[in-house]
């Protein structure tokens, strides 16, 4: 359980995060979402105790980060942005050092380090210096460092940045797997990632929380009119008249003209009506050939853009 | 704290730093051993440490400039500061491991004591007192080096600040007598005579504690302004 109450962080007069409050229950995977410079890293740094908030309170598993920093930090495994590693240590030495810093009992240390190395798939490189590893492996070493000592909470700052698609899938699966036994907070600006792995999203913009909800709810909340993307060959230029023929159409907007003389339009209709059937038959009558037709889903991306733009206005 | 000491100590020897420090010191020390003692057919082992202190003035930054600055620059500081360990222990750990390197260096200088014993009878107590004074001087130097390393993320800057400060305190007495007791290297100069001066010892110890405390404060303070 993580509770953040009215946390503000100021640098002189500049405000990095302002009066944010949220709580995260055990076993949740939470995505912290926001444009660059929104305050994601600042929020994470405050949670991990790397920086201190100007005002407000953070409790991790019941321990206040300012009053009981040691106890609070014991609960957290942190993977910082940009995966800083000690380059003169081997993978095994690094993970062992992290275990020592986290005061993992000497008797079980070796075994725990082995386990984490196994879990993150680092067995084959355990004796290599971290500086000689590829980015994907470095990311895993950093993850291993966060995991060792069995913290209840995992905080991952941009865990998939700089990875190739295969590695991204691997890391995502690992996070999903870890989510079963840990509370996970991750930051990202890749929306599809968040909607895939998180069961709660916190959207931050300009240091303020814009929304906290499940990805599905966020999508529904901002779902706008019923939109259809359609690509047609309209030699007679009749498409504008279709608005009168099908009453439910509110707007027809030209998106692009393709080289093969087809045009792509966005058709907006009232909510909760599916016009596809009607369009199909009516357009055929008017001799407009439909090449492609697709219902536009509102994605988390749309939700995000809408919320962020709303905040900027 | 043990984890920090162990790791830091190890990294002095997994990188050239430890070897360069000890090697450089011993090379210079050998030269002075010849010019200051051996050449005059003297057995005053402690005399070499006047020059030894000069060497130390210039090579201490090798040990200290990386310690905190590099952690900050590479971001590994985040790993340290988010681990359940206090800043005091982090700074002390780094201080102790750097001091250990100096202790090793001092132990190495005993071979010169051995050489002198072969030709005559150098005074063991005086030698030990000198080594104690030298260690106190080194601790003061290291603690200042740590402080310099804590205020910047550029290790070169940390190194330059460190040497600059040592040279400044070294020559300050030349400008005015008021500064006589500000010069760390002058304070050390009393030890090779074989006396443990309480005032000198207290000066070194308090200077060391002061620098370490300041380094801790700098680190702590950055937590709220970072």
C-alpha cells in the first residue's frame, strides 16, 4: 500500500509537482503517464526517497518516507531512469552489492542473488562486466538490482526505453509476471505499453494529476463521437451530399487524397449508432466505391491527448 | 557500511587508481629516501616523511576525486541514496576505504625502515609516531577531498579544488604568521620529531570530522534542492 498525500515539490519558484495525492493498493500495476517534463520522474524520486518533497506526506507500506526512511526504503526496489550501473563490477558482483546495501541476510544472500539472476535471465552473462553488456542486458541487470531483497514495491522508471521490440516484449512479460507478487509502479510515455500491462493509470501533466483510473475507463470517459474512417473512390464528387441522405452523419471531413485517386474521409456520427451498414448500402447507390472502412476506436492515446490538451488550454 | 567499504576498497584495485596512488607514492618516496636519508648515511627514517607529506599533498585527489562526484555523474548515486542506508554511512564508508589505502601505503614504507635497520638502528617509536601523524594528515586530506568531491559532479574539478586548497594552506603562513596553524602540512612537521602533540592531533581530528560532516550536509541538502 502506497499513499501519497498532497505532495508538492518546488525548485525555488519553479513547481515540479503540485499537490498530488493518490494511493496504490497491494498487487496493483500502476502506470505513471505523462509528456516529458510532466513530473513523472520527480514523483518516483520522491517515492523512493532520492529527493525530498517540499511539503506533503508519502507512506510506503505504512512507513513515512521522511520519518522512517530506512524502513520505507526497505520496501522498495527501484530501477532508475537510464539504468545507472557500476561499470567496474560484474553482473553477479553488482547484484550482490545491491543485496548487501539492502541488508539481505548473509546466510541467504548468495541464494537470493542466484534466484534473481535466474529470474531476469542473466545466468549466461553473470561473470561479465556490466559495461560490456548490451542495452537490453543492462536493463535487466538494473531490474535484478531492484528485485533482489524481495521488496514489496517495485518502482520502474521508463523500463523499456531504448530496447528493441523483442526485448520490450520480454521486459513487459517480466513486469506482468512480477505484478503477480509485487506492487509495481512504472512510468512510461508509451501508451500501448501502459494499457497492456497496467491495471491503473495515473496521468500527470505539468506537475498535476489529470486523471486516475483504469485504462478501459479512461478510454470510455473520453470516447467521443462515433467515428468511421472510410476510403472511397468518388469520381462524381457526391460524398458531400451523403450528409443529407444519411441523417445520422454529423460531419464529413477529408483526411487525405491518395495517389490512386481515392480519398480518405472521417465520418462523424451520433454516439451509439453504427452507421457502417447504412453507409455501405447508400454509398453503393450513389456509385461511390468503398475501398476501406474502419470504425475508429478511442484508444488510451486519444484519452491521453484529450486530457493533456484540456490541461494546456 | 561494511558493504560500501568493501566495494570501494575493491574498486580501488579493480581500476588503476589504487595501484597508481601506491605506486606513485612509493616511487617518489624511494627517491626521497635516497636524497634525504641514504645519501647522508643517516638512519632517520622519519625524515623522509617531510617529503612524504609533500607527495601526499599532490596525490591525495587520486583517491578522493572520484568517490562522490562519479556516483553523481553516472547516476549510481540514485542506487545508493535509495538503498536503506544513511548518507552518513555512505560518506564514512568511502572515507574509511580511502584511509585503508593510505594504511597499506604506510605499511609498504616499512621496507625502508628494514633497509635502514640493516645499516644502523633507526628509532622505532619515532617512526611509529611519524606514521601516526602521517595517517592523521592523510585523513584530513582525504576528508577534504571527499568534501570537494561532494560539491561537484566533475572529478577533475574536485581534484583541482583539493590540490588548490592544500597548496593554499601550505603557503598561507608565508603571508602572515596568523596562518601558521592553518597549514596542515606545517602541523604535521612536529610529528617526525617524535612527540605526539595533543593540539596537533586534535587539529587533525577535528578538521577531519568537520570535513566529513560538511560532506554529509552537502549530500543531505541536495536531497531537498535536487
